[in-house]
């Protein structure tokens, strides 16, 4: 049974990782939102499984929050924002998709090599799960770097947070922090980005961050 | 006594924050803000009388006591400055009344969160404190709602959030490393326990944790290449926020890095934190010093100066050893006081001249002598001219580096000289010549600026022995 | 006696593969039509099409070389041999020592090579267009296929298909990430190689969207019949491959009882039908991709294959 538990945790973490790669692949904004929603649902499954294996009741709350907030409400809200503001819906990428995906594979190798020398870890989180979480974080950053649209940068950041939550749930017994991380992600998501997206649209005709940089107060 | 001090520093401001969010009158809000900051300062003075202690969540030792005092002092003087500054902005209608309630509430939230981070023994709670402080400043930076302000706030938000996330991951890794030795639960994140048992942790995990924590908190410190948010946030946010960011938040983030460094130092197998910090510090210094030459906005100029000084401080702490640590601590204090003083002056100057562009600010010596004097003293102080305190600490850093790593000392001195040149050149441009453009009366209290500069001068001329002992004690603690 | 039975079984597999293939294609078309609220042609229509084509005259262009005439036979024989080697209802058949995945990949590559050359042979623009597109796709699909092959081989410890099928069926393999990723990757490669939506539309004759069809535009009569039969057999091959590698339960062994073999045939047919259903459903739901995105799509397959190999190789347990 031990083997099955471990296998399933790895499988679910791997599913979240595959969704990360899928994020790199998307060219359309709505597809990006959908993939993010799927990733959050996979995360909810992974966290729920950890809750079951570790007998940690509070993780169920985290799973439910991931499912509801990040899987349904936030993508829905973002979709409404995109529709209402008529934001241009194809995402221009800085590098081609294939290159980004190869970079993603490179990041996977990097995180595996970095995690490999760790000799042993206490129960709950295996080395492989940590490598997965680290890769998801790095790919989240890659998504943020390779996109020029403010909304896709937010998505990249939230997928980074998904990786963080995955790592945090594996850390058995970490006090409070799982709830804090979820609360902070909700806070960040709604409070700040809501204000900013609306303000950005008010002043600029797009949410293309290249155009945003042109407005820097110190243009050389 | 301890609980009274903690209540004054942490709980009273939180209660006041709720009140501030409800008060709509600006005057009352501003005065309440000042009063709350004064209470916090009083609480931190009380802490000096309290014995050193650690419990599960809080920690009072020689390192953070003086930082809390510094924090609350600068917070107090900034609140005085902010009262008159924002009143003026309201008159000029560059700000609308509606958001100002949140401004004061967020100000208190930020101050409390910083004190909370400084006083906490639990690394997770420290992270929470720094994150709340950062988020409050993000909102406050965007308060002007011009295109540039939005851009600055957006960039700050994105980079700050990534920094927060990376620091959190580092905290998780640290927990994982400590869990094997200290068991699950809060004990594995308690700093005092971690420092004692550091040698037993897995070195690879610890190194990885350090990399992430340095990357995450280093973004908040403004080390190159993670500094991109800093100039914009300083320039586009209201000046009190620039003062607080430069003077306080950078210090608190560096404090977090140093606490982690102390843990790392206990483990021989992990990567040595010193050389990395030295490298980042030195590159920040040189980079910022060169960038100073091309700045056209006065607040950006001083923002890069902040990056430069944080680079020097990080370098000093990276070197380690009693003298370098002493120098670093002294520099932290001096920079905090001087930079916030400069920003006070700059804020009023920008209001008087209605512009922040350097090209539009000239001939201050003729049109606003008091402001000109305060700015002049401030810039001379920050450029490292004796007899101000900044000179003392910079001199100490350079000499101790020269003894141990002569080549780096050369680079260090070069960076400082480059910055010196740029600052003095700009100062001359701003102070002298014929006044151009609008020239308004600014009825502002000069007390905060003069207080800060006075303290810096005092420290340069005669550092009280009690303070020297204190710094030496902490320097020994830092290893 | 055993030799005769063994030969009979192998021969049965070879004939079965050839005979079932058109029915598979017919089933896919039928389900697809039903999903689109049409009645659709009968499942056995492809057989009638093939018979009709063989009775017609094979027109060859005046400037066609010998390659043009030889290619259909070459293609058909390579694909037939390859699909005869993949274990369908039983493992351990008499020629199974030939059934190495790499050999099968090589046979399919030969077929594709011949097809591409034949497309360019007559010198029309459509042929050249089809060949170049086909080669682009396969240049991306081949590495992905090899990654999958390596992954499977690392898991099972051998590249011989019979042994792999046996391993997967009887050893506790468990729910492995690598295998999941390899499955997704193989499905993508299969879709690309068989010219299915979303890579290529098998029912189109528009220039913009043709790949496979463009190459065979010049063929007629018995040549076209051979190529169509080869295409159908290739589809069967890929489905059988996926079944054999990832869902091999119910497969009989060649030494087993006759009843087990018979049950094996039935189970195999059922799995094929499910595969046909899923394929038809997928084709209905998804739209064909722009040609430029096909490269990215196959890049995904490659990346997934790479990932599954990395996970397997480095982590030794995933």
C-alpha cells in the first residue's frame, strides 16, 4: 500500500507539472485560463491525496480552496475581465513555443539535479515531489518571462504559487503556513490584481507590458 | 514590562489602523497616525529596559532591539513629514481624499508588520510580516494613479510577489531541513533553535534554502540584478513611502537575510554565504554608482543611491568578522537616517518646484535656502564626506576590506568615488545657478530632516560608547 | 506439430491484421458520421472500395520512374510485415524474435521514405508539397517515438515487443508518471503518423490542408488500393501497439490453450473497437490545426517523451 500511495502522489504531482508545460504551449488567452483552471484542479487533487495520506485534516481545506478559488472563481473572473475590456486575445510570446518548451525541459533537468544531492527527507515529501514542485515554480517564472501580456503574467505567477502550495503540503506539520499561503494568494489575486488590471486598462489601451514599459518615467 | 512594550509596538497600532480606516477627516487621521507612530517608538524604547528573551514566537536580542528602535524612530519622523506633505498634495489636488483613509491605515499596517517581522522568532511569521509590509507599500505606491505610477506599482507588485514566493519556498526548504532534527511543527521554524542545531542539517537542502531565501529577500533589499522595481517605486510613489522604503523596508529585508546567514554559518557543509553576498553587494554598488550619472529624476537618483548603499552594507556583512560587521551595522543605521532625511527634503523641494525632473530644479540656494541647506547636508552626508556617520562606516568597510582582500577594496573605493562624483555633480546643479520655473512656498516642518541629519552628524563626531558596545556585541553574534 | 501450430498462429495473425484493418477504418468513419448526425457508409465499405480499385486500370504518368511503380508494393509490404509483428491476441508467436520496436520503427520509416519519394517522383507541385510536409512532421515525430521507445525499454528491460507485453501484463508496474507521459506522447505521434485530425484531415482534398492525400494524388487502380490498404494497416498497427504496450491485459501466450487464443482475439477486437470509438470521438471534438502549429504539437510529444525518460532514468522509480 505504501508503494501505491507514493506512486499516486508522484502521479498527481506529475499531472500538475504537465499542466505547467501546457501553459507554456498556449497561444490564446482563454486557452491559457482554461489550462490554469485544470492545473489548479489537479493541484486540489494532489493536495487532497496528501491530506488523506498524511491524515492532516487542514489540508482538505487547502484543497477545497485551491479547487474553488483557483480552479473556478479566479479563471472565471479573469475571463470576464478579458471579455469586458476587449483585451487582445492572442498572446504574443517573446520566444517561440518550441524553444520555451525545451527551456522547460531544461529547467526540469536543473531542478532534478539540484534536488538529487539531498540525502534524505523526513516523511511526507519525497525528493521527487520536491523536484516537481521546484520545476513548477521555475516554469511559472518562465511563463512570466516569455509573455508580454499582463494577464498571462498573472497566470504565470499563480501557477508559481501552485508549485509553492504543492511543496508546502508536502512539508508535514509546517505550522499555519499552508493556510497563510492560501490566504495570501487569494489576497494577492483579488485585491491587488483587480485594482491594477482595471487601472491599467484605464490608462493604456492594452495590457501589453511592452507598451507599459514605454511609460516609464525615466525613458532614456 | 515586556508585554507592555510589545503591546505598544504591535497591538496598539493595529487597533489604531482599524480606527484610521474609518476616519474620513484627513487632519484627524494624520495626527492619529503621528500619535500611533510615537506610541510605537515609546514601546521600542521600553524594550531597551527589558531583558533579552526568546519564546516560541518572539525574540528580543541585541540584534533586533536597535533595529526596532530605528524603525519606529524613522516611522515616527516620517509620519510627521507625511502629515504636512500629504496636506499639501491634497491642496494641490494631486491626490483625492477618498484614498487617504487607506493611506494612513496602510502606513500603520506596514510599520506594524515590519516591527512584527523584526521581533519574530519564527521564520514563517517573519515572512508573513515582510510580505504584509511589502503589499502595503505596493498599494501605496500606486496611489497617484497616473500612468507612470501604475507602471511602477505593477512592476513592484510583480517583482515583489515573485520575491515573496521565492522566499516562501526557501522557508519551506529550511523547514524540511530542520524537520529531520527538530521534529515537526513550529519548532522546526524557530530561529533560536535552528541556529543551535544548524550543523546537523542536510547541507544540500540548506544550501538550496539559502539560495532561494537570498533571491527572495534579496529582491526586497534591492540587490542587483533583482533591483528593477526599486527606482520606479521610489520615484512614482508618494515621498513618505520612498522614505520608508529606503530607510526601513530594505533594512528589514536585509535583517532577514542576516538571520538566515547566521543559521548557514553553523553548517560547514553548506555553501558559504559570505562570498555570494560580497559578490552581489559589490555588483550592486558598481552598477548603481554608474547608473547615477544618467538619472534625470531626483527621486530616482536617490533610489539608485539606496541600491548603492545596500550594496555596500551587504558586502560588509558578506565579509564578516567583527570590524566589517560593526561597519555594516553602523552603515545600516546611518543610511536609514540620512536617506529618509534626504527624501524629506526632496519631497518638499518637488512640491515647491512642482516637478521631480532634475532639469527643472535649479537655484535652490536662492529660492528656498532652508530646503537647500537640508538637501545639501543630506547629500554630502550620503556621499560619504566626513564628519558625518556615513563616512565613518564606509571608511571602516574599506579599511577592513583592504586588509583582507585588497583588490576588492580597490573596487569598493572606486564605486564609492563614482557615486560621490555623481551625487556632488547633481547637487551642484540643483543648488546653484538661477532659479527657474515655479517656486512656491512650502510650509513644512523642518524638524524631521534636521533631527535625522543631527543624529548622523552626532554619530560621525562622537559615537556614544554604549552604542559602540552594542554594535560590537551584535557584530560578534553575526559571526 | 508445434512448429505447424506456431506457423499457423503467426499466419493467422498476419491475415487477421490485413483483414481487420479496412473494417477498423470503416468503423471510425461510421462512428464519426453518427456523431455528426449522419448515417454514414457501412463498416464494410472500405473493402468494397479496395476491390473496386483493384479492378480499375492503374494510370501512370509518362515521366514516372520505376520508383513510382515499385513504391506501393514496398510500402504495403513494409507496413504489413511491421503490423504482423506487433502482438495482437497472443505474445510469443513464432516470429516474435523479429518483433523489436526499433525494427518496427525502421520498417515504418522505410515505408514513409518510399512514399515521400514517390510523391515527388512525378514532379507535380502537390506531390512535392505533401512530401515536404510529411517529412517535416516525421522529423519531429521520430525523436518523440524514440523517446517513447527508450522509456518503455527502460521500464521493461527489453525492446522486444512480446517480452514488453508480457512484462506489462504480468509484472506489478503500477501507476507510473513516466508511462502516463509516454502514453500521451505515443497518442500524439500516432495521430501525426496516421494523418488524423488534428494533424491532417483524411477526408480532405484541399491544398491547404493536405499532407498524406497530397502524396498519393497521382496514384490510381491497384497501386492506390495497395496504398490505401497500407494506410489502414498502419492505423491498426499503431492502435495495436498502444494496446500492447499500455493495456495488454487479456493477451494470451502462444503456448496457451486454444480457448485462450480465441479469447485473446475477441479481447483484441473489443479493444480495437474502443480505440476506434475514441479516435472518432476525438476527431469530431477537435479541429484541425494550422500547419504551423503542428510543429509545436509534435514538439509537445517530444517534450513529453523527454520528460518521461528523464523521470524514469534519473529518479529510478517514477
